[in-house]
């Protein structure tokens, strides 16, 4: 067993003296805990930092096995015998294979004498020529971990706070809407430079019939052409709105005109606000027409100021600079308790407390600009008592400032009493289409309108005096009443059974607490709406939607809706029956996932055409089932409006059975046609041919000496020869023996020879004696003959080029002429009106081939036919 001294001896042996000192100095000064463990698991060295972390003395560490030392610091959860044994095995295995080990890092918790600590432990092998050790570097990361935990807890609290604030924001928005609608002052919202929202007060003041009459008009349209300063209303309005968007707030006076042509002087404030995701202007108007008229008459009487100054009932002060008093009348002395000598030379600030001046500073800046500043102020008398005054300040012609004070203490008392009374009744509108009721702080109904009576189905006598908290049976409704009186608002929507009448209907109620100036709830206001018809309509709508959904999902055809991003946003359950996909697996994905790769490009083009407003015809294409099979479908699509957005509705029908039936019909038609041709050819060859041959033989036996008979004989022989040749040609045309016996290329070459006198035809092919089945060869041969006949009849061409190839398991016919071509737009109609293109189309379908026509006016004609042939 190695001891500490053994380790020191080993160090001296392995390292020179200087290296030993450096090593010991390094581990001694390190802020990280360092320990060395020998191959037997004994701790042979450690530094002071490790002793500090574990809070132990060095003699309690050196010479101990690491598996005896560590468990005493395990946290409670790890003190189990099974865990300690597991750690022991891991440590023994590490020491046993120390030469093959790599550095490892782990984080864990330990329990010392004073606290639970978090440590970061680095374990690594130390290999020398004579011995091996395990090095351990321990970092105390307790503070870091605690901060992480604290940060995590803070994050959780922050998320909870955000959730609470979000709820408060929603309530705030509803309050804003209520204040907006119920405000006596006109309130309007400007988007850009036009009005987009307003309250009823604005409609009433301007004399319009409805809000909609104000929307989308410029402020200058309800203003005179020029404002009092001579500027055009339009230009000045634009400037003020631009400044508001830039600076955030503007307040000014403005002249508006109502629908009767009367001018209204407004005190207008503009405030930039975020609204509906945009920056808009929130504007509040205050009618100061009467105030302005007062100012105008006041200016007219300024010449009499010197005479009336002393006789004025209102207190008047005249000041200079920043409020130095230079004149005072008798009324102001009586109002303040100061003598003139005590006031003159003093600053007007002596009449106000510091708190009042902080909350409502004297606006010398506005006065010096020529504005008349009117404000309610609490004035401090010489004896310290407070009186309420209305202070009217303006600048005189000589540059001095005049402040007029009026004692409004009695008026304030009256206004306070009036406010308390109005708080009870101001929001109760008897003409409102909604039911409205008022209740006190105990939940007792004190007043209501007729519509409330109708909705509840009772009478006003029975309702007024009803205690909603104690007499209502609906606990949810009682809670709403209590919440409105404690929290300020509540909302109820449900089926309500009246307690004062035999009536049961759906209602929704908005409860709002009414507050006084001290923000204390003094009563409540309820707005009620009968929503029975809406509920019934919702139920009918729900049933209708269920019926439509049943039809939608029971359809055998796939019904798919694609949005403007070419993503599937809805699809019925037929997708599962037809292709095996679940509905969820294709939602929000491109249709490309279920459409064959060869057809996708054309389908993608059709989607874009539909989104651009073009109508398209139904189209056949292949879709890929979940198990990889290609299935033929026919799709019919159109552009629709889906949930307010453009979308494409596609009805997709499986036409596999229909195609199989059509194929069988085409096969029977072609087979019947070929059999009929063969029968007719056989009859002509076997019956008419021998007869004509016999006729020729008998005529030759005539041995007349007359020269005339010889001439007739010769003519008959020529006619008979020509008839035989023609019959053979027709027979071969109806049932080409070369095609049956020698294959496609031989039959084509033979036919080309018969046309060489009419038009030049070049044939290029890589096919020799290969055969492709009589059905396919017959279709290719008939189509080629049809094309050549069309060229001769219609194309006015001088040359035909034919390329017949078999490449990559595809049989390809490439036919071209240098004729007059045709307009591609009329090509579709040609398929049904002539040129044999309809016959060609039907023949191609019988072999499940594909063809393409490339042509244009005066640019020739090209036809490419392709058939995949998997030859064995």
C-alpha cells in the first residue's frame, strides 16, 4: 500500500526537485479542490481548496479509500445501500482499467457540516512510468446553481405575472370601450388622415345621422376652408396630424362646421396610440365655443378695464416676468385676505402650496404665446385656509399678464353633489334597446328601464327593491353581482329563470361598478340583452353544420380544400378509404405528398391558374396510396372563398373502374373493327379475285380474227388487271398481311412505297425484327397512316419525317411535316370536328399510351406517340 510518504518518494523519483516544488506549489495555490488517488483507491494527496470544500481536516482524508470517504457526503436520497454499492463498483472498475480511461466530468450534490453544496467533478487518469493515479479536480458551483434555481423561480413568477397582466389588459380594453361610447365629449380615432371610429357624442355634435357618415372623411371636410390664422384647413390638419405621428401628442384649438353650417370652436387633443396593430391617432374634442365668445367679448371690454378694474367682483392680479405682481384690485384682496401692499412686489406663487404648483404648474409658456389658460385652482388665503377658484390667465396688449380669480367654492359643492347624483343615473338610457338597471352597494335594484322589464318578463314594481344577492337563485349570477361591487366588473351569459315572473330565456349581462372621484365603488350598473334567438340560431347552425359535415365525410369522392399557399387545409374522410391516409397526416401539407410525381408539375400549374382567376377543365391524374400504389383519379376544381380567404375546392373521383370499362369497350371496338376488316379483305380476295381471274382467262381464249374484237379484248384485259391490282391494294389496306406476318416496320415501309409518288417521306428507325404485340403494332400503324393522309389532304407539305424508335423500354413514334400547321387554340375543337384526331385519341387510349401535338400556324406539324413496353 502506498502512503503519503511513498507518494512523495515517487514524486522525487519521477521528477527533479524543481518540478516537485512547482507541482506542490500549483496544487497548493489552486482555487479548485485537487486530490490524487492511487491504484488501490487510497487518497494520497489533496490541497487546501478540497479541505475547504468538504469542510474536513487533512488527516481525515489522506489514507482513506475513496469509496469510504465519499459516501459520508452523499445527500439523503443517495444514502441507500444499493446506490453506494453501485458507486463502489464503478470506482473499482475505473481503477482496474485506469490505463484505458478517459477524463470524465459530472455534477453532483454533497452535504457538508454546514450546508448542501453543488460541485463539478473532473476525474482523469495520471500515468507515469512506475505507477498510475487518478486525479480529481473539484469546483464548488453552489453559488452558480443557487442563482440558476433563483433565476428559474423568477422566470416562473414572471410567467405567472404576465398571465395576470394579460387578463388585466383584457378588462382594461373593455373599460376603454365603455368610456369611449359613454363619454359626453366627442372621441374619434384617425387612421392615416381619415376618421375610422367615433362615439355617439361626435355624431350628435356634428349633426350626422350615424357614425358611418363620419368614417373615411378628412378632418378638413367638416371644417371651413380657412382657419382663423388664415391657413387652409386641409394643410394645417395634415401638418398637425404629421406632428402627432412624430411627437406623440398635440393640443390646439380648431374650427369645425356641423351639418347645419354652424361653426363650433373646439379644444382638440391628438394622441398617437397603438390600435388594432397599427399606429393611429386618438382625438378628444371639447366644445369651447361659448368660452371663445366670452373671450371675444372680454377683448372688446378691455378699454374699460381701468374703470372696471377696481369694481370687478372677481379678483384680478396683473403680473410681469414670471409672476411678479404689479397690480391688484380690491376683490382679490378680499378673496385672499392680503392687502395690496402685501401683494404688490410679491410672486403669485405665495397664493398656492408647493404640492398644487407641482401637480398644476403655472403655464406662463402658453400665456406668453397668447393663449388664454383657464384652470381650477385651490388658493391659499393669508390665514392658511383654502378656497376653490377658477383662474383665467391671459397676456395683455402691453405684454403684462392678467390673472382673474373667481370664488367657485359654492359651485364646487354643488358640482360634487351633482356628480354624486349623476353617477347614479347618467348611464341609464330609457330609450336604449338593451335592458339597463341600477343597483346599490348591497345589490338591491334601485331603478331600471322598460326593456329590462320586458326581458325579465316581470314589472318594474316587482324588480325595484329586489336584492339580487339574497333573492336570486342562480349562484353564478349572484357571484357576478358581488364581483362587480368588489372588483368593478363581471359578465354573465346563461339560461335565466326569472324569480319575479314565469319566464325562462337566455340572457347576457355586463355588470359594471360605478366609482366616485376617490375611486370607491358606490353602486353598480347592469346592461342586459335577450340572446334567446341568437342561441336558437346557434343551435340550428350547429345542426346544419353537423348535417353538412356528415354529407362531407360520407362522400365517396375526395373533397379537398387548398389555400393560397398550396397547402391542404381541409379534406374529408374519403382520403382514408380511397388512399389509406389519415386526415391529420395530410392537413397543412402540399398535395404533392399524395399526387404522382409525373403529374405534380401540371397540377401545380393548374393551382396557380385557379388562384389567378382562370377556369380550368377537369383533369385525369394519378394519386399515390399509402401503400405506394398508383390510382387514377379525375379532379374538378374551382376557386372559392373559404373563411374569408381565397381557396381552391377540388372534387376528386376514383375513375379506375370507369377506365377499366372504357378500356374493355375500346378493346372490343378495335378487335371488332380488325375482325371486320379481315373478313371483308378475305371475302374480296377469296371471292371477287378468282372471278376476275377467271374472266381474264376466258377472254384470252377468245380467238377472233376481227381487228375490232382484238382492240376490245385488249381493253378488257387492261381493265381486269387494274381491277385485280386495286382489289389487292384495298384488301391489303383493310388487313395488312405484312403487319401480321412481318411486323410494324415492314408494314410501314410497304405503305410508304405506295405514297412516294405523292410526297417525300423519310423513315429513321432502330427497330429491325422486334415484335410488340399485334394490338400495339396495329394502333401505331393505323395512326401513322391517318397522319400521312391528313398531311396529304390538309397540310400542303412537301416532306414528311418519321422516326420510329424503341429506347429505354419505350416505343416512340415521332412524326413531323413541313406544312402550314395550325393554331394551337383550335386544336381541341379539331379533335371532334375533323382531321381524324378524335380517332387517333381513341386509339391511343386503347393501349394506354401518351401523345403530344406540337404545332403553330406556318410552323409545321409534329406528333409524338409514346407507349411503355416491358419486354420479357
